[in-house]
């Protein structure tokens, strides 16, 4: 399942508040900064104090979402970096798991508001990659019905409760519409 939408900072905070207050989802970095561990966030304030939720290109702030109801578990994979090519940094981490739900926020850049996105593998899609991409748990360890139900709940909240208009299948949240009325292009 994938779903794209337009959101500005306040819209993003409303989505995060819903995740933290009305779901059992855990929120992790997709990848860490060099020489850092993966962070888990507990509140919208944790995120807004660390990231610029206004400015940036497509998918400028990215998270992995996971619930214990999904059965499988996220893994935090250490990635070695060549310090010669990475300003002296030697490692970073990535958050992996077949059934994780991605939440990517697009930012405002060059008078364009970039798309935001939620999505995840289906069981069928994950099975196609299982032999090529080794993760700690098999695809069968995940509860795909629960993952789909969780992502539908999140999409429904964004698309049917927060979005105030649609451009095709894309939801436009209130802050994004305000930017559009001020001449910002939704891209």
C-alpha cells in the first residue's frame, strides 16, 4: 500500500500527534546520522525539536513505523562507512523489517511543496525480495493483515479526516492548501 499527500509543518505535527496519541505505533529513524544510533521518538515534540518539518526536498524527513501487533520485529543494521569518503565517519545504522510502514515527509524548496508518503510492502511484494535481501526474520514472521489494517487506519485518518481537498488521489491537508493559495506549487 502506498499513499501520497501534501502536508506542511502543522499538518505533519497533526499526523504525528495522531500516531503518538491514537495508535500503538513506534516511530524510528529510517537511518541514523553518521556515527549515531537509530532514535526512537515518543512525542511530536521529540521530532519537531530535531528535524526541520518545513523546509527540504522530497522525503526530507523519514521514519519507519512498527507495532508489536505486526509480530515481526525491526532490526537495526550497522552499516560500515569508509571514513575517507564520509568526512571521517565510520558507521551509521538503518532500520529494517519486512512489515515496517514508511512515513516520509516532503518539504518546501524553491517555492514547491514536495509530496509526503506512507507505504509498506505487501506480503506478496516482500516474498519477491526475500531471497535477494536478507533480513533477520522471514516474511512469514509478520502479521500482514495487521500491517494492512494499521496502514489503512493511518491513510484513512490523513485522507478522510485531515485532508480538505484532493488532487486526483492525493490528499491536500489544510496547511498545504494555505501554501498553495499563497502561490506555492504542490509537486
